[in-house]
């Protein structure tokens, strides 16, 4: 009995105790809960609302301010197909929607219309904008965004889990080596492959293959890092400068659905609940004597530049989409019964 107890203790000591687990993104938190613009139906997510009006120009900001505000609400996510698969039909029938699950509440539903022809294809499900790692503002019930004062690099972003919260909105900070990634997804026996897109603090996007969706009902697809060394003594020990390098973080970049040429095309449907990670801490909280960032503001300046660049890119796209929508024909089709009644 004593020998067995010793073996158990040795086994426990062999496992690193600094690994953390976090929910990178929970789609049940991205339901529309605030109304922006006309109407009474909620169309945006309050926690993740962003305002791009100041990069659209003063003439658009005054007249079309509501158009420049958008969020990570599920309906706003984009489905992009491979260039060889894009046509009027496939693009028009590929989109995301909120779905009600008896087990998990609100989840993200995805519909992709692949070409029927036998060739390889893929579809990418991405957020409407690059999720910011340092967005330290507050959003009121009417959608007004108030920036926080102080060093943004030292505060909690709206897109990461605050103290007492169990899930993030796309950002997890202080991430070293990722040991595992888990996706809770609803399978409908489709033989397509699923990959998760992860973006690090250097802006490098990695595609992690999770597995195939050829199962029924809810399932968990888990990726285990093959390069993860469980035994600490076998790791390469490297000392990294702490400041002015920001604390490493990861962001959720989206999903990638891959369809093989030998598999059937046409409509594909699936649902996503959340994405979780198990990771090593990058930096231990050692209670530093000096607040470097409050003196030099290097991290804040760098992150503000990234934020402005992303806002300009997305803000200009929003303006062009709105103008294109205004140019669309609004007349009913010739064969529409309501047309003859009106005449």
C-alpha cells in the first residue's frame, strides 16, 4: 500500500502544475442583445460592440453613424469560400445564424453551400473584424462607447474574461505554449474536416486541424500539441525580455471547413458551442516593483497603432458595403403577386 502511494505521488509530481484552462470564445455569449439603428429587434451584441464611424469621414459619421457600429453578434460573422467555389449561388447560400439548442442555449449555426462539382474546396468562418486584444472601453445600454482612461495595456479588454467570468470573447492573455485545444461542435455526419484558426500576439495565424465532422449530435474535437514536452527537464530553457514586450496572448481567428473532391457537395450545416484551450502560463505574477508601462507607454502606443489600422480597414469596408446596399434595386420582381395587386 505504501509503495502504491509513493508511485501516485511521483506521478502527480511529474505533471506540470502551471497549466491553465480557459474558454477562448463562447458563442452563447454572442447573441444579439442590443438594438442599433431602426426597429426594436436586437441586432448587435453589447459587450463586443465596436464603433468605426471616426474612420469613415465626417460626412458619413454624422449621417450613417449607426451603420459604422458593429459587433461579434453571430449574424455578423462572415463565411468566405475558396475563389474557385465563389459564385452567386454559393455566396448567397453561405452565412451564419443564431440557433437555439436545448442543451447549450444559443449557439452559432453555419450554412455553407459548396459547389456540386467534384473538386477540393474550403470555407472560412471568421469574425466581422479582427478581435482587438486591448479594447478597454465601456458600452452603455444605448450603444454608446466610452473609452477608459489610463494605460490600456494594464487593463482588462472587453474581449477577454474579466474576474469572475468563465469565458472570454475571443482573447486569452498570458499564454505560453498551448497544450490542447477543444471545440464543441454539432456533427451531422458530414465527412468534412474542421480546423481552428489561432492568432498570437505577433499577428501570426496558425491553422490547427481538429478532425472530421462525420458524427451525429454534439461532440468534442480535441487537438493535442505533438511538440508539447510534459517533462520540464527536457525543455529548452530560454530567458525572454519582459518589457516592452507585451504579455503573450492568443486570439480566436475563426474556423476552416475543408471539403474533399471525393465527398458530396451542396449544402453543409453545423453548429458551434465554444472553443477552449489548455496552456502554460507565459509570465508568472511576481509583483514587480515598478510599473514600466505607466512610465514609457510603449505597449499602449503599439497597440493603439494596430487598433487604428484595423479600424481604418474595417471602417472603409463598412462604408463601401453601405453605399452598395443603397444602390441596390428595391422594386419587387416582375412575377411577384404583390406587384400586380399594387397596379
